[in-house]
C-alpha cells in the first residue's frame, strides 16, 4: 500500500530565528521539534513538502547556508533546545539528511548561522557559529568530507549571544563572525593563526540587539544593519582600507574617545567601519531585519539599497535612503490591523525581492506580493496551523472539511481549495472558535454545527454563519440548497473579556466605539474566492456560539456525536464513578437526556457505531463499555441507551489505560488500543451478543495512543477485509489490514501494510486518527485519513492499495 502526504498543517515556533527564506525560493522553519520545508509556489499556491526530524526538543533557529558566490542553497543549519545543532543537505532526489550533528553546548542552542566558502587552499568548507544559553559561542568547520575538522569555544563570560552572523571580510575569503551580546555591543571575530580572535567592538545601541543582517555592496563593501529592543536600527559600513595600524589584543579602544570610524587589521589587510545611519524605526522591539536580495542587472548582480524590518508593534516596514540627502525613509508599511496576535517575530524577503514574509509569536505566516502594475503590496495565501498540541480532529459527515482543536485554544477548519483550472490544495479556511482555555475535544453534529470541550466544565455548541457558508461554497466549489443560510447570522465576534462568540447580524457589522480611539477587533463580512489570510482568520471567520452545556463537575475531556446528529455524548475528567458518567444531550432541544454509568475513572474516548445502535466508551480504568440503543419506545425513548456489555474489571485484556477506540464501517467490530502497546479488535459472540466477545489482539513495540477503522471495506482479491490505522506514543503510524479468523489463529488476522515514520507521520505522540468519509468521488482501493499529534501537526494522507 502506497502512502502519500497531501496536506500538512503546522505553525512556526515562537523564536526570533525560526524561519529563513533562501535564494532557492524555499522556506525552512522550525515547528515543534521538526523542521518544515515550505514551497511558496507549489501548486501555484503554497505547500509544506517535508517535515524533517532530528532534534529531540523544540527547534530555536534555522538558517540556509549561504555561499560566497550567491549560488542557490542546498544546505541549512538548525539549532535546538536539546543543546545541539545540525547541518542538513538536500540530495539529488530532493530528500534532506543530516550531514553532521554539533554537540557540546551545556544548554539550549538559541542561534546558529553558517557560510560555505573556499579556504586558502581552494577547498570548499563550511564555517558554522552556534550560540547557547551557557554563555559560549562555538565555531565549527565542516570539511569537504563532511566531518568536523576543527572547532573552537569562545567564553562570553556572563554574557549571552542573541544573534550571530557569518560572512566574509570585504573583498576576501576570510570568514567574519558577527555576534550581538547581552551587553548591547556587537563583536567581530576573525580567524588569525588558526584561532578566532576579537578584532572589533561596535558600541552605540542602548538596548539588547535582537537582529543583524549583512549585505555586500556592488563596490565590495559590507553594510551591516542591527536592530535593538528599543526599536532603533543602526546601519554600519565596513570597508577595506589601504594603510591602517593593527589593533593589539588589549588595545581595542583609545581611552574614552570613540572615533566615528574604527579601524582594524587582519592578516595584513586593513579595514574600517563607520556608522552610516541611525533609524528610529518602530514603537516596539525589532525582531527581524533583512537586506533586499541582489537582483540581475544587465547580466550582473546588483544590490538595491532597501532594508526590511519587523517589530512587536505588529508592523513590517521597507526602508530606502532618500537619493539626495541619504536619509533612510519609510517607503512601505504593512502589518496587522486589529486581531489578537502579539506582533512579528521575524521577517524575510523572497529571492526576487518581490515578496515579503513575516511570522508572529502565534506561529502564523503573513505574506505580501508586489503588484508591479499598481506598485501595491498585496496579501497572499500562505500555510499555517496550530502552535500547540492538537488533541482532536473530526471530519464533516460528508468529508468536505476537517475540524481540529488544540491546546493553543483554537478550533480550525481545513478544506480543499478548488480552482477553476482543476487544481486542488488544502488550507485552513476558517477559525470558528478562539477560546480562553486549552481545547480538549470536538464532535461534529452536522455540516454547519459542532460542539467542543475544553479545560472548563462547560460544553459549547457553534453554528456556521452566513458569511462562512457563502465563502465555503466559493472556495471549495460546494453546491447545495441550504435554507439555513437565510436566517443564519452574518458572522460572529468576541466581546472584551468574553469566551463566547456572539452573533453579528446584517446591518450591525460596525461597533460603536464611543470615546475609545482603539476599538476592539470586530467582524466585517468579506467575500473570499481563495483561502483567507491570517488577519481574516483571526477576525472574520468565527462561528457564533448557540448553546452552553452545563452538567459536568470537572473539565470536559471527550465528546462524540451520533451519525444522524440527534445525540451528543460528553464526559469529563474524573477520579470517581460519580463524575465518570457519560451525559447524553438532545441535539435539538439541548436537554440532558440521560447519564450513563459504567466507568470509575476518566472516559478517554467515545464513539457511536455507524448505525447509531451502540455507544462505545473506553477509560483510564482499563475497561471498555458498550451501551445499546433502546428500540422499544418512541420519541425520546428511542434515544435511551442502556449498558449492554463491559470488559471485566479483573483480568482485563488491557493492563494499562485504554486511549482510543473505533468502529468498523458495518458496526460489527470495534478496536481498542492502550498504553501497554496492544491493539485488540472485538466482535460479537456466536449468539450476537457483546457479552464474552471474540477478540483478535496485536502487540506493538510501544504505547498505542490512537486507532481508526476505515469508513469502507478493503478488498484484497476476493477476500473482504478491513483497513485499520494505529498511532503510537513515538509518533509512528502503522497501517494494517484485518479480517476475522476462527479459533486461535488471531495473529493471521492482522497483515502489516505500511509504517509511516516520524518524518511522514509525527515526531511526538499521535493523539487522533480519522478516516475521511466516503464521498461521491471515492475510488475502490483509495482511502484518505487524517492524523494529529502533540507535535502541533495536522496531516492528511492518501492511501492507495497496490492492485
């Protein structure tokens, strides 16, 4: 069985150097413990093509390895909280692998940068500088044979390095390492006689320097831009000189006198550096700086004098010097208006200088393209996703979209964007819920209605507004007759200090702010023909809350909805049988129907059988329970479920917590999985009863945390079989076919088809697996399923049975 990842949703880490955009037009960024490769032009839109796993803790920085001749990059360096850095290289087949790992720091490596150059013997090598919280700066040399040929540790005493850049001295191939320390100074290090020594110190900043970027001018000089926490940018010019004295080891300055031009000598070559300009740039700390990339000009490369900056004041600015005076002036300002983000953590130019990218503390990307006809910068579609663990996912009943909930306190809606030319790509097209508590579960009642639970005792129900339904039809090319759109509210907004999304009706889309000069973010209807930008997602795609559900004594942990959408089941955290009961709600009146009692500890997952005849629950008490629907009555009596069977409390087949469960498409079997690394398929006894059921166990090498039956049968020749996916604590996903066997031949019932490794699946615990419901375009032997995990990822896969 072939498996292909068709969609990856994730956000970048909230560190100042977690994203880089190379000349190769690929964006690499850290997402939890992995590095994602993002192609902004794939399928004429945007797509994450790789998720690369090597680090065991969150990634702090990624940088493409630049080359002295400005060739397209094939290598990048990453650093992590696991006290290491790694050099990656793209092979000819497009895959990435770790060339070497750099270990030796005693604390988090917060930043790494590198440069490939030709040394004095014309050998190609890479010099990499890594800075850590242990107050050291390590310098590594990687030779042509990809081994660490030399390294050096610079003790920064009690200081730490916030930023480091590696380049070459003007008109030479001598590496220059520039680092900004917590003493608000910028230090230059150059290799002399085999060791890197400090040759210069730049003073002038009055606050921590958070970002540095370097560019080579057409004349060979270097322009160095540095931005500090106080919102000030300083531009320095480093030039080669003919005759200058050499600075001694203890002669960095001459008394208290600080000349406008500082001179130093390296290997008999003389250089000077002077302040070029001081820009009072932003109202908040500057987190990102980048010079405009070089562009082709009459067959050669030309460096336009343009500087990009971003700040915690939620803006990104393009700066250019005024031709006559040389004063740096703001030429373009873009950014967020309203919303609930906390500013930009970095900014990048595209390789042609016609695209700019910023990323925020919440991991979202913001991109603008230059319209050459109008000279305006226009927002464009980007990738995105959750920035904390994704705990639950659920498909819309007909498989048109996927909903996910996360500990980042949001609910997100993922759907395929279908263009007129027939191309299709998945994107986040709505953020129905932005909450004040970490989310824990979700249940979809119908296409335009869902319920969610979080770390509060209250369940909440949401319905789609008119503006979303109209945009959904346009973006996803869904045609239907829906009378609900006539009476549905236009949208929703969140009041100040509120947790409920309040409906906004037509004619009430403007909020009176009174004397408030800065009104709170408020819904404005928009007509979309492509997936929304981050600004629209945060402000204009909320769904109004229609109901609160009270009844649980502790935080809601899991939910399930019947397939006909008439019943919602919910359960909360519990350490006693009293609170471990399952509450059934009438999805029309929202009255509490019944409390089902069986478990003694927290119910971890529930699932209605496809025919809604049974409700299955699994628990921390290592047992499963089945509740059967009562068909004898009428009206509300038909919604009465009664305990039909439960696994024994003593000598249970599972010896540890049961994490997940799922029904087969024909309601004849269900699967459970648990912490001890066991998955078991259960079936009715010979008397068609769930008491003393048949069982087919499977043992895996690690804890099994998620399981899912496919929504349609798997055919292997003339034999009807079932398709099951199992997710593990280590992030792997196993794909099995299963068919019932008689007697003790249980091991023959399971057939391993494929294993998705950490780069294909997840690098942390898989929390949920869910097969996409069969749609009208389904082809026999082809399946789609989604997964989510503690690594913040949501993925969708194509499974194709090899005929």
